[in-house]
């Protein structure tokens, strides 16, 4: 017989297995809890969209659209792409469902996989995950930007992300940024021969992207280039000054980074990034900014917008590699029953404990007591609930704590009360 070749995950993708998946669930749950205290609501978006949505929003001549998107023809010959990011999809949904008629600002959050065919490396995958939030409405008040940043930093503090740094900048508006871009282009032309091939190409196509360069030999040149903070119009200068006041009011530490830019025309004013420890040079875990022109670009009413996307893969990596390792809740109770006569009672008690919120493992078939204790140990259970004929007859059940082998007897109602108290005492 011919040996069948093993099928493996596609390069740049991977399986997230227990116990790591518990950490992912905990982080996503923490994000939901924090975001909802700020009035954000969940939006579920399609994983694929019309290719034109990303070509128009991100830009047809960008690397993301031109080289990295997974694009294919559908059966009706239309072009479809797996989403490389979610902001464009949120804007499309906002327009399609007439959400501009809703009262106040529309605050939405999302989480899920994105897709880009990049070279896989530490913290970067071809199927990667993001948690993001967007605020859409008619106001571009700096307080909106500041509150979004406050929410972001509250989340990172809650999950114990180590040594985060928030960087902010203003990239001006449609009145002042074009003049700065032209000035930057002229200055770059003067030093073109000293730049690498990518930066040389970007001088004409998108000179702001040169400021993103990580090439060591270009850093001293970039440091001498004109800074956009010196070329903001009065309205943008005041907006950025007020944003900084708002951040100080909220006690949010930040650094100004004049090289923090967005190269697309619909971005305006506020841009920001958060870095975290334990990730080497690829240390950005979140990026975002104001995009007041995006909805209109996609055919909607003029709308102000700001948002961010958290790279979940990198956050999890930073949490795992940081000094603070999280202890995720595991199996609470292993139910060991002694013979078939006790099995119906074991089933009922397991259901009662699960209804009370405890993680329970119920043996599916009879097992010798010593062997069942060994299995409970290997599964990491905190307690073994022993159900024999004596326990069924008396209505009192033996609970064995595996950490110190202490045993106590409880009725089913007292058992739940005890486990709840124990859980609160241990922080579980």
C-alpha cells in the first residue's frame, strides 16, 4: 500500500492549541469587557469582500493590495479578496446600513482573522488576528481621540502587558499635509543617491512612507528631514495641542514621534502606535489614527472617523514572553464514581456543578480509583469528587483537594458553596 502523505497547516498559518487558546480567549474577553464600558458594541464582518473595497481604501498601488492580498475570482467572475484589515469593512457596513442616521457617535469593535501573504516571521503570520475599534460620526473633537487612547491603554494595563509605550503624532489635514509632502519630496530628491531602492521609489509615489524605513543606513538621513510638526496649519496645531492636554488630563503617558505617519490621503491629524516589550524589532502591538475622509471616499456621507487595530498575535507573544506569566483557570473538579450504581448520581452532580460555572470532567466509564486519581492529577484538576455507594446512600460526597490531599464531606448544596468560597479565596 502507498503511504499517504501527511497534510500539514499551510505556511504562515498555525493551530492555536490549549492551553494557549485559553490565554487568547481571556485576552479577547478582557477586550470586550473594557470596550463595552466605553459604549462600544460588537460588529461581525465578512472575512472576504469585493476586491475594489480594499483597492479604493488602502490604495491599488500599495504593497498590501498589489502583492499581499489573497485575491480570487468568484464563480460569477467578480473579484473577491480575503480581508487584509477590517477598517474598510467597518466603513462599508456603516455606509451600507445607513448607520450615519444613528444618534451620537457610532462606536464599534471587532475581532478575528486577517490575511496577508507576507514573509512569515516571529509575531507575523499570513493568517493573523486583530482586535480593533472604530468611532464614526460628525465630530473630530480631540477628546474623542484621547478617550480611544485611554480605552486602549486601560485594556493593556488590565491584561498586564509589559512595558508598553504610546507614541502619538499629527500628520495634518488636506490643507497643510500636501504642502509638507511636496517639501519632503524635494528634500528626498536631494539625497536620493544615498537611499535604498524602496525609498527611492517612494519619493515619487508616497514620500511619507520613507519615514517608516528601518534601514540602518537611512536613519541619519531621515533625522535631518523636515518634520511635519513644523508645518501644521493653525487648526491642526491646535487640535494636536488639545489632544495632548486631554491625554495629560487622563494621566496617559505618551511620547511624540514625528515619524509616525500614514501614507493614505484619507488619514488626517492624529496617528498613534503602541509598542510592548519582549518582541524585538517587531515590537508594535497596536496602530491607529484618524481617517476623516474614508467613508466619503467609499461613497458615504462626509464622516469623521478614528480607530485602531491591535495585533493579537503579538500581544499574546508579549504576554507569554514577559516576566508576568498569567495563570489561566483550569479544570476545577474531576468526578470519580465507583460503580455503575453510582453513575446516575455522578451525572446529576456534574451537571449541577457545571450549571454553577465550574469546569468539570466526568469519567465516561468506570475506572479503578487509583487510576482515576492519577488521571485527575495529569489533567490538572484542583479537586476530585469521590462518589461511591456510601456517598450516594448518605447524600454526602467526599471532595479531595489534590494540592495537599485534604478530604472533606459535603452535601451537594454545601459543596457548591464551598467551591465558590474557595474560588474567591484563590483568585480563580
